[in-house]
C-alpha cells in the first residue's frame, strides 16, 4: 500500500500550509488515517488522526492544526495554521485498519514524508 504525501515547504512563522495524502481507493473507506512528524534529532510523534466519526489531535497543535478528508479524492488533509519554528519537521501520513489511534507502531502503512520548515 503506497501513500503519497505532499504540500510541504518553507514558510515563515505565522503562515499556513496544507498537506495532502492520497490513499489507494481499495482500502480508503475502511482505514483510519493519521499525520505524524519527526523533527531533526527527535523521534516520530503523533499530530492528528481521523477515522469513522472520531478525530484525535495532539495537544501541541490543537487549535492550530485540523485534519479532514475528501472521500471523492481518497485524500486526507492537514491544515496547519499559525505555524511556529518548532513545527519544523518531516510530516508523514499513515493508515491503518481500525480506529484513529495515536501510536506510530499501530500504523502499518506510511507515506514517504514531506518536509515543512518554518523560519522565525
């Protein structure tokens, strides 16, 4: 299963970005999808996930980031507003069959990552 993440870039603090991730249609409807990130020198951490009617958002981005999906395009989005330098990381999308949990080890399918750099 191949996920395709896109939308990263270099922005200034306070700017917005929207990341996208496309999932193959054959499994899209039965999956929970999530976003994780990995900053330089740090481990991969949970950002947001959604599945069914449930959404989980990390406390560190709550109120600034939002996750959504477009079923017609088999795509999930991560809308990132009021970006801060500490949001700089490689952002990964991931998918699993089941609920939108927050642990990286529970997601068997991953995209290649897209780099977000926020300058101060």
